[in-house]
């Protein structure tokens, strides 16, 4: 009877292993979601200037405080310790107004050994101190590789439907930096609420 119990245990272990490996791995959006924060009064985006003016004129008020607020787009950056030596220009773009009100850096992921997190945190800009720094999930690295991003740093931006809208490497030249700035500002422009 003991060999029947052993066979049953092996079969159950096989079923459990198959169920675990058959489960879909979390997507980039699912991996960013736990770190998304609700917009604050300081970070909540407003309507574009022309629409805000029209809305105030229509309502007969000169206060923008009653205008609807949209949830900022969510983003993440994948990096490693070697990137912190000067290859993080895209972080400066994320901190510029009005982008910082419309695009929230939800999480910083790193690849490398766990001890790298201390060095990375020390070398990051001060404004990122409230952004969680976590080891990159294997599913995120795999999904980025499928999208063609196999080096760091990588910026990932989700759209309002929580799908990957944009992913890119850090700009390598002033021209690429200017282009990335225009792309990010275009992605974060709120057309409709």
C-alpha cells in the first residue's frame, strides 16, 4: 500500500508543477500595477491650456480647481548599477513639468545582484526617493526581450488601458534626447477626459 501512496504523491506533484508552469506569467502592466499611486493634488494632471480656458469660459469661472482630473499614465524604468554613472538622462525628462504631472514613474526595476539596490538608490536623482526600487521580475525581462529591448536602461510607458504603449532605451545623443522629449510630451497630452 505504501507504493500506491508514493505513486499518488508523485502524480499530485506532477499535476501541481504542470498547473504552476501552465499559468500565464504576469505582464509588464500587471507588474507595474502594485506600485501605481493615486494622483495627489500636486501630481494630478489638468486639462490642456486651451481646453481649460474654454471650460472656464463656458462655466463662467476663472478657477481651474473644478476641472476634471485624469489619472496619470504609468511608467517604469529598468536599469542596472552601471547605468547610474550617467546613462539616466530619461529620468530628467520624467521630472520636467508638465510631464511629471501626467506621467507617473511607478517603479524602478533593476537587474543585478541584490546588493546593487543600495548603490543604485544612492546614485539616483533625489526626486526618485519615493519611487520603489525592486528587482526586475523575470516575466518583465522576458516580455521586454520579446519586444526587442535587451539592454538597459529601458523606459516603459503604459496607456490609459494599461497596455504597453511605448518602450525605449535611453537616448544616446542630444538629438535622440530631444526626440524622446517630444514623444513623451505627445504621449502625455490629454486630449479627452
